[in-house]
């Protein structure tokens, strides 16, 4: 019996785990293929292209991801093979299942740790923008005033606004901070078209935050950014028709490099990723190369 929550109880995969006649191969289609694709994304960060995810099809990119998975782990049956293939058979599905059990056990702490870090980072950004901090010793420069000055300069750059409303930005960051205290969370699964290549999403700028397969293959830094991004949606930033993303987080005055859909507004302040980028910059996180 398969033990992971992802695979357990799926009749096709249960048969695959014990019977060579039920290998999963290129051209197969069904919910069992979706589960394999989801595991490949979570365990290896695989990129599944075309319409293979929405149609639950074991196409060429899924086959390549399986081959990469098996090659990395040297999954070979020495009785008849000298090199890995792109078939999910007994050895492969059981190895995936074992790794998924380990990953699933780590998920609650992974979620808790990165959500807390996102809350702390957003809280720190809020404090710098509004100038809250310990008073300076007598005769010393007030670091809170300097923080406010730097925060305003960064807002000019990142929001591309020569006269940003810092009270409004501070209020927004305070709202984002509050949204990260204990948000309702759900999971997004393939083949839901809303999942796509996202790490997370919300519907109608309301909880729950749906965590997608890619969230679990991301590193902690990207997970923290994802939480901050989604908290911006929860305070009303975003457009259901599309949004924009930055390829890198830095302090530069540059437009988002990726558009998904057709957002009604190209104003940077209307994009959740701009707020996530600003939080990183104002809290002195290392800039992406």
C-alpha cells in the first residue's frame, strides 16, 4: 500500500506499485498522471509544459521530468537495464511515495516557519516606514527618521512615484502584517487551472491562501516572498484578469518583467509583487543578482 497522502488510495497508482503490467507511460491520461506530475514538481521542482497538467496527460515534458528524477537517483532495474528510462514503474512509484511521506511530514513546520518569517519581515518594513523604534541617545541622530527617509527613497524607486503617500504605504504594510498572523490556508492541486506554475494564489482577494505544489519545492526565501505577495492580495491589491511579477527583487526602478493575463492597471502599486519587492528592499534583504 502506498503511504503518502498524495498517492494513497489511488487505484491506478496502487496497482503500479506492485504490478509491472500497470506501469505509467507516455501517452497515459488521468488523475493518476496529475498526482505523478504534482510529486515531480514538489520533489524536484519539475517544469511541466504545454497542456499536460490541465489535461492530466503524460506527455513529453512529464516523461522528461520522470527521466530526470530517475537519473538523479539512479533508479535502474539491473536485471534488464543499464540506464534509467522515463517510465513510472514499481521502483519509481515506491521511491516517490517514500519521498512524499517525508515531505508531507515536513510541510506543517515549513508552512509555519516561513509564514512567521514573512510576518516578521512585513512588520519590520511597517516599522521602518512609519518610523517606530527605540529613541536615540541624547545628541545622536534619530535612526527612525533615517529609516523613514530611506523608506521614502525606496518607495520613489520601486513604486515609480515621485511623491509617494508614505502614510498610505505604512497603512498597507500594517494591513499585510495583520493578514499574516494566522491566515486560513488550503492546498491547490493539479489539474486546477488556477494552480498553473504559481506557488500560491487567492480568489477574490480573500482567504484562504491556496498553497500550490511549487510552493513546496521553492526555497525558504521564495516561500517568504510568496507569503508577503499573497498578503498584499488580501489587503485588496490585485486584479483577477492578470498580474505582473518581477524576475528579481532589488531596489531598482524597473517595471515587472512577467505579465500573466491582462491586468487592468499597469501601475506598479496595483501589483502584489511590487509590495513584496518593496518589503524586501526596505528591510535590507540581499538584492537578487
